[in-house]
């Protein structure tokens, strides 16, 4: 056999073994994302098979025990981590022991991997836990092993995510960025001063495959649930403080990050974080009161700081922060009102399709965490950078802004929400985007008659007064708060619950019901209209017109004020009031509004006031785990003599989201890609973060064109006024 053929056969055999390894892990919680291709290839080369009654079974020779071991999913991860410990960290196999006996009184359990202290060969230095593939279970097991042996360092991994801990005392396990290599000590890891470049390189979310929500849940389990504090407030303060710290270091690359424990005592750390929080409050006013303090105890705060210090919050779309706030706010209030945060990939689709321009005003009337306005800002900023021939950095949200970028945020972008906690979160994200100025207002969009009661309040005006002055300038008529002159509106209004206040309902046409009252005969001299009236016609004639039906009977319209109305229906009318003629809107609505016979009047009302541009059906899992309500996004443009001339018949763009983006439990589904060896690996964005699997748009060239790109082609063909123009 010639040498090249021999190599070819050997490579084919290696690929078969690698495929077997991936197949072994296919349906379990263990993954290979934490390991290099080199280590995976090295392990696969060591696989051999032994016959059994169930067929050929894969085995490897254990790197530590030096004997043949059946290759289970857990064993595969263990052997790979042994390779990592040896090759990446330099630990000799002689300092390791597997299935190390840990005694709990009369009970004995076995730790997966232990590394012994180099100076005290009988003293456990590092423990690695693999048996529990879920973090919560694995961490509890790991803590018990560390406490029983006195080991100062613990590692948990399932091959997908990884966590590193330093045991301070039985109740305090500090997150650490990594474990020391064979030439380092633990203080070397803990006292190293970090720059923003270090945070980017070691971002826990990218490196350990975690989300900020995961860390919040972990902190709740560890300390916050029993800390006697308002969990939302304390975590909000810490995230707010860390965002400030990151931005300061992004703009001064030589500045050391302060939101980090460099070996401080617990009291020193609390004083440092409180001082940093005070600086953030001074920089970004109107989110926290001047007297706000961090109420966590020094020991609890130390644990929270260690969990957050290695997370990079700033990225190109702030979705890391969004996910954590979504969890916190839904937990405290949002879900009760039927208002659920819109996934950022749905927001990005809407922004791409409506394409807001630097000269146009934008508002979200049910803002939540301000996803639509903030992503509209990023969209416009990208245009402004391109105009100057400047590239977008992956940290451009934290970097110094161009004057025109700041002008856009402070003069063109607005948001309103009735939930005070959501408004504060929204203001934080918008403050970050706008460097200290924001137009996010705490108002009830539907109850606009009561706005003046808020605006006259001194405490309200101190926080929101500047934004209110700018919003007033966009009113269609002075001294009234109903009609405005916005170019673009994007919103996901609350679905659940009805408005029952007669005072509010009386202000909305869509709160009136229309029925046809049968007449015995037509009144003399009455103008007879020979058709059944539409909803909007019935509203206009106010019951004065007479209609002859197809069966020959005569009818008059009868208007009646409804006793209650769904919030989302009223939001349709209210949002149209916010738009100027020619303005365009994207609104998330329950699917039933588009096909229920009882909602025909709503569809007639929409058609009377605007051109329907598109309807995009979202997958039923998009808003899980909060709700399984099927939704669609409606895109419209108000009639305008030039920008959108009224016509009776026109094409509409329809599309349905095929990729679920989330599973039935509400966990995100992520895209994979193939490496040079043909293996499926996670697809990562410019931050090293996982990319959600959806078909709504092309994700920065990493995925195929989606619904947004198809709509843009449709819009060009139809010559919509807002396409291809700035």
C-alpha cells in the first residue's frame, strides 16, 4: 500500500471515530464546546472497540489510571478535560487522581478529578466535577466535595458550559475567571488588574457559555433569595454600576476596571462599589434617587461582584443586559399585565423593514426595556458611521459618539411606558446610548387625558421634564395630547386585560360597537344607501343614514359604547394618532386580530386609515415561557397624498416565521455551523456569543437572508416612499 493511500485510510478512520464521539454525546447534556479540535482529535485517535453482546463498544486507555475504560459521555468529557489540564495548564498526570474518595461520615462519594498540591501530595488542591451535567446540581456536589476535603479551587463543566470557584468558607464560593496554571498561584489569578481588553478576552458569557440570566438565577439561589433585600433593585444597581465602569474603561483603554475584587476585604469592596455607583448616578441622573444605597451585606455583595465581574455587558445590541432585565421585570410585574419583552431578533426585523432615517422621529408607546428605540438608534448610528466611512466597532455602544449620533438620540427618539420599573430600565439603556440624555417617559399611553396631572407634578418633572418638553413640540395641535407627528412607531402593547374605565373608553372610536337596527319601513325623504355599511362608515354617519340590505329590509346603524375593551385594540387606534400622515408603524398583535370574524371591525378601521404593508406571523414559541399566544407583526403606512396615496386594491407582503427560535420550554435555540473537519459547532457573533436560530433576517452576513430581506425586495418593487432614501 502506498503512503498517501495509507494516510487517506487513517484520516477516514479518524473522522469515523470523531463522528462516533459526536454521536455518543448527541442526546445528552454533555457537549464538546469547551475543548479544542486538537484535544478532540487526540482523544478520537485513542478510541478502540471491544466486542460485547450488544455489539462493538468504544473504549479508551485512561490517561491517569492507565487502564482501558468504557467511553461513556461523562468519561469522554473527563478524558478531554484531563488533556486540557495537562496540555493547557501544565499539570502532570502524576498529580491527578480520578474517582477520589470523599468521606461524609460513614458515607463515601467519589470526585471525578482531583489535582493534589505540589508541595503537599496528600492535600487536594483542585476538584473537577463532571457527574452532574446541570450547573445547579453540579455546583452543590462540587461545594460539598470542596468543603469535605478543604480544596480551595473547584471546577464544574459539562463540556458546554464551565464554572470556576474559589472556596473562601463553607458558605462562600467566589467566581474566578480561570484556574491557575502549574506555574501560577491563586493570588496571581485574583490580583491581576484588568483592562477592558482583558474583559473582552475573558468574557464569561462567551468563554463559559452562560447568559446573564443564568448568573442572576445562580445569585438568587446562592444569596439573594434570603438576603432580605429587593432583588430587582439590588441587581439593577449593580448592573447600572458595571455598565458605567465598562464605558469609562472603553473610553480610556488604560484605565483599570473598578467593578472587580482585586483581593479587597469585603468592607473595602463594598465601599469601592458604592463609590462607583455614586459616580454612575451622577453621570446618569433620573434612574436612581440621590440617596440610593447598595443594601446588600458586604459578604453578599462580594459574591454578586464575583459573579458579574467577568461579564462584558456592552456589545453591539445590549441583548446581554436585556435578557437579565426581562427576567427580573417579568418576575416582579410585567407578566401580570400581559406585557412581555420582545425578543431582540424580532425587534431587529422590524427595524430593518421600516428602516428609520436620521431625519425621522421614532417612538415606542409600550416601551418595556426600550428595545425598539434602542435598536432604531443602533440602526441609524450605523448609517451615520457609513456616511463618514467609519467602521463599527463591536464596542461602539460604549465608545464616544459622533455629534450627529448624540443629536439623533436626544432629539428624535422617544419612549413611553406605564410600568415604573420598566421605565427605569429603559432610561438606563437609552442613557447609555445617548450619553446622559433620554426621552423615556413614565406615562400611561392610553390615558392621555391624565398626562397633565403628571407633568404638573414637581417630582415627575424633575426626572422627565426635558423629555416632555421635546415630546410637546411634536404634538399636532398645541395644548392637546392626543395627536402627534411621528414618522415611525414600533410597539408591542400589552395583550392581556381589558380597559373598563368609561372615561378612557369614551375617547376611542374602536371602543364603540355598531349594530344594524331593523326598520319597519324607510322614513320619508330618507336617502337610501343600498349596501351594508362598514364599521368606519357607521361611525361617521352616527346612526343618521338608512341602508337597504340585499334582502330588501331597511336598517339604521346603532352605536353603543362598549363597557370594556382589550388593551391591544385601543393601542392600535392610539398608535395611529401618534403618527403623521405618511408615517409608518410596526405593532405586535395577537394572531386572532387578523382572522377572527368578531375583529372584522378592527381590520376595517386599520384599512380605512392606512395601507397595510406587511403581516409577519411569528412562531408560537417566540414569547415563551411567558405566554404561548400566537402573534403577528402588522406593518402599515398612514395614507398621504404623495408618500402613500390612497388606493382600494394593492398587494400586501405576507410571511410566516418557520424557525421556532425557542423550544417549548422557552429556551433559545442556537445556530450551528460546520468547521473545516465537517463537524457541527456553535455559530458565534462578533462578541463570541451564540446566534439564535431564526429566519427573520440575515445576521451580519453569518446567516442566509430572511423575511426582512424579502420584504425589502418587495418594498423596492412597490416603490414604497421610505425604501432606499435617507
